[in-house]
């Protein structure tokens, strides 16, 4: 990076992208044009001034003429001049960083791990840990006199020197197997040392970048957010051109660089292409995704030799050729097979290492607190399933941490009466035996020297811990639906089939796959070396063709970034789910006598399933990203989607305050506010503040405009509706307060819920108590959110913006789920009504079309997604 020979290329050297047209929407709409390039920004070029009058000859427009893509504004579009900086100038050493993916990833790790010293020590201790394990294994095998240690001799007093064999004699006891292990361990440790030195040098370079280019000292890292680091990095790009393919970097560009492969993994999970559900002999169906499996999948798909990606930023050119799809699938299948066989060969060694590693890691914790095994943790499967596109690790952790308490209370509210009876009796028996041993030991300490007494105490303690987890809390109140609502508000993704089903054992069992016991997590990780090879061969390998099709269909080239997953562009127009959109009709024309509605639903559903994701993944990711990155200039369609959510919510709020109670109860925003208010005291205070606020003129104008656009009528007079709003608003407040007061009276939530009508100032005081990490998004908070819109632009809301992001995302998630549920129910109702009409068009007259068959080019059909399209891996509908 410090070399004065700066690599660059002109736009004329870019060849046509073999993949689908890039949906580049990072810049303002007025600055967009079709400029799709291949992401080979790491190829070497000579440093010189480049002059080419035909620099734009190879630029082309994608297949869709209406697609918006980036444009770089240049004073002279056909000339690209790069001035080589002077050697030795520190301020210019960041020109054209060759591998920006690795550079930005190290920047993120550097900020999250608190600087150079922490990272260097961590790298050093990782090497020392491995050396310690090898030494301990050798020492316990050859250097201890176990007869002396266990008291099998007649010595009255045993000293440490009597137990430990001297080093010289110990080495003479080494056999061939021991020397072989030491030799292999020495080679591996040497590699680890070289890797450690390489990482330290790389992070030393990152330290210089933070200190000089960004102006951030290591001592300040704990007081600065990643968002601020990102904004300073964008300013450095504008000054020094770390990436020479773009004049400016957007927030989304940086996220793409850091999360390129994780975004692919999120999409693969949503498309049910990862091996997370399989059957084991004598056990049955298992849902698991171990770290070992994730590492193997990452190696197979992204980083290994023969993987679809040839480097960190570019998919192999062979994937652009449609005729070799079968060959690519066979090649990927062979790669999976070889990786699985290597895993099978090394499984005993990996198992032994993981057993030792987890034993050492948790030994001290279990000694002090054995109940730690009864705690729960988010599984790897749950973390990947619940992850947004373009969501960094610390952002995901903060979100799941906020949902931890609700998830733990939800699963703890379930208990088996049979297991509880057995556990109580086992606890009684084990407690009695344990009490007897302890009492005798207190009377005479020689009792503890009896053989296996300590082992018996340890076993009885573990039995007691397990039994206590099976006995329900006598003071626990049954409230699964409200707890599931609180979980949904924070995790944002749960299957739609779970609505009003949180009390069932099926939903409880499926959710436990997200949120598993710590003991189950440890066992799955320890035994994963024996399971992973067979899952790769028999579950993952048969999906090779589908994976190849996935990479071919959902990879786009983004200028200045390279090849990325098209879903990560968060293009709601291209990849949005119609059930989560506000501007599409819900149903095809059911009056058509020649094409029955079932035909439309089946045909369009299959098309939409290929291009969209279930659960509103694209829409939710867009909402979250805009809240955490308010400076991002989103594309036109995304801006319209976000604006549509706010305006639709304002319209429903105005109608709820000016309509009778019976009408207000059917309002999606009303349902969302009620659900939002039952999460806890802070959220109840915010919901009450929203309902207490009067309808503002701006809100009334938006509602009237939307009503006029839907009905085609002129807007009504504002004064009349304002007067009606003030009168009927009290009914709405009374209705909403009654619903928010129900949890208080039933005691269903642990925290008391405030039911008095409070103002925005009180709500803001409550929002200060929300558990929002300062590293999440911008400290100043967003300035244009759903809550701001519902408050009517109250200036007091901006006095404490820290809690706005979390509260707004929770309400947005609940509101979008309500809208989606309403649209699905309305569509299904209309289809059912059409089925009841007499006539030959009520049933399809021919077999259903095969998967992938769509309507003709001139069709005016709207997209239909039935309830079956919302099935998720949790419900077992795996399609391989």
C-alpha cells in the first residue's frame, strides 16, 4: 500500500459485465446512469497518466432500460488522469488500496476490539493457548506418576516432587506417537506464529490509518461509534481516493465490502439452500448450524480453491456462461465431496481439540456456577435467520440482546407436567444424599477423602441444576402472545404462521431452535466434527445445482465494489415481496372468465418466489439500514417506499382518531400501537404519547391527499375534520388505553405498564432508559422516522434522539407485519369469494404450470404470494 507505483484503470478498460444488470442505487437519483463494470479492481496496472478519447466506449446500459445505476461526475468524462504521489508522504499513502474488502474488515475489527494493543495481545494469547494445550497433553501423558498421585503407595505424605517426573526422564518416555504429535503441532504452531505476525503487521497499518488519516487515537476508540469512523473514511476517500473506481463512497459501499459474503449467507438461508435441517439415526429431525459447518460452507462457496468466487470481490467468469451450468454444478459437487472427506479424516483430531478447548473455556465458569449450562443463547442458525442484509455484528448483537429477556421468559413459561413431577422427586432424592454427605463431611473431614466422594457430589450437583430447570416458576404468569410480540418487535423476523399460535408446543419447539440451551450449543459444537462430513455429503451436496443457479441469478456488479448479492442492494422494486408493499394491488382480476384466479395465484407466486424473499427480509433490511445510516442517499424506489410507510401510518392515525372505536380497532396502526405498548413501560409511555397528541395540520393534509388519490375525489375541508378529530379522538384514546391497561391488570408482563396519558416529554424520558448501544447507528439519531411523523413534528422529540432508532424500528416492524397480515387476509378472502361464484371459471381447467413458468410479456397481472409462499425453514418445508 505504501508503494509509489499507484495502480489504476480508466473506465474504457472496463468490459461488459456478464452478469445481470447492476441495480446501483447508492447515489441521488439525479446522478444515476447505466455504468456497469466488472469488479476486478485488484488487477495490476502501471502508474501513469491515461488519456483515452473513447473512454466510455465500453459502458453500456443493462437489460432493463428503466433501471437506475450510478454515475460518476467528472469534469472531463473521457479523460482519466492520476497523479502519482511523492514517495514518503504519509498523507498520500492511502491512494488505491488494492483489497478494500480486507482493509475495511480490519478497520471494523480494529474499532470493535478497541485498538492495536488488544488485538496484538489477543493474537499472541491464541498462539500461546495452542502451545499450552500441547504441553499439557504431553505433560499429563508422560510426566506424572499416577500411582503416587492417587495414593497407591504407602507414603504418609506425598509432595509435588514425588508426583512429577523430572524433565530428562519424562522426555525418554516419549514414543513415536508422541513425537509425531509434537512434530505436527510444531508445524501448525509455526504457521500460527507466521499468521500472527502477518496480522499484527496488517493491524499496525490500520493503526496508522486511524491515527493519521482518520485522526483517531486508540484511546478514543471507546468513545467513538463505527458510524463516525465510517463518515471519516468517506471523507478520506474524497481526498485520497482509496478506491479509484468511484469518486465518493457511500455507506452502502462500505457495508458491501465488509459484509459481502455474509449477505450471500443471509440470502441462502432465506432461500432454504443451507443444510440446517436434517435427520440423524435414532434421534430424528435435527435443526443445527455449527461453527464448523459455517466455516466449511464459507470455504466451499467463497474462499477455497475452486469456489465460485475467484477473489474477495469477483465471481468467476464461468458463471456468466449459461451453457456450462451443469459443469459448474458438478465441479461444486466434487468440491463439497472432497471437503467432506477431509473433514471426515480429521474429525477425531478436531473433536479432541474442541473437547479440550470447550472444557478449558467453561471449566472455571461451571465450577463457580453450574447453572450456566441451563442458560440459553442465540444459536448460529437463529443469528443467521434473523440477520438483516447489511447488518454488522455489533448491530445484530445489540438487537438480539434486547430480545434476550423476552425470549428467555417465553421459553421458560412452557413446562412439561410429567417432566416437572419427575424432576421434583429426583431433586428431593439427590438433595437428600448431597445433604447427608455434606453433613458427614462437616462432622469429620476425612469423609471427603473417601474414594469418589467428590465425584458423587459433582454428579448430584449437576442433577440438581438440571432438575431445577425443568420445574416451572410458581409465580410465573402465562402470557406467550405478548412475549412473542415483544420478541418480534426486536428480532423483526418470525414466521407469519406463528401469529396467535405462540401458546402452542409447535411454535415453542421451533423457536427453541433459535434460542437453545447453552448445554445443547456446547454439545452440538463438540460433536459437530462427526456430523459435518455427512451433512455436507447428503444434505448440502445435492443442492449444488440450485446454488449455482442462485449465484448466477442473484449476483450483480456494483461499480467500485465488485460482485455482490443483488438482495443486499435492498431493491424493493425488484426483490420486494408484494405482501409487504403499499402500492400494489392484492389480487388479480377475478372476473376474467378464461383465466381462473387459482391460475394467476399459482403462476405469479412461482415467479415472485424466485425474485423475492419471505418474511419481508428486503423491506425490513431497508428500514433498519436507513435508520442506522440517515445520511445515506437512497434510490428513488426506496425513498418512495419509506415515504409511503410514514404517510400510510399518518393516514391511519388520523382516521383512527376521527372514526368510531369499532373502526379504529381494525386499523393496522392501532393494532401496532397496542402491541408496541405491551412490550414494556418505556414503550407504553411512547404509545400513550402518540395517542395523546392532537392531529396536526400537516398530518391532516397528508391523510386528505391520500384519501383523494385513492377515491379520485377532491380533499375535504380541513377545519371540519380537525374539529371531528378533537371530538372523536377521546374515544380513540379511551379504546387504546383500555387495551394498554389489560397487561397491567392481568400482571402478564414483569414490568408494570403505564396507562395514564402522558406527553412527549415523558415519553422521551422513558426512551432514555431503552437499552440502545451507542455504537448502533448515529448518536444524534435519525431525523425522519415513523415516530417523528406520528408525533406530528413535535420539537420535544428531538431533544433526546438516542432512543428513537430502537423504538422506531420496533414500531416499524410491528406495523409492517400488521400490514402484511392484513393484505394476505384480504387477498385470501377475495379469492374465497371468487371460488364461491358459480361458473366454469371457479376451478383451473388445466394442470398447474411447472415451477418457473410465468405469464406472457403483455400480461397485466399483479404478483400474488399465497400463504404457502411464507413458509420458512422453521416449518420443515425444505425444498432441495
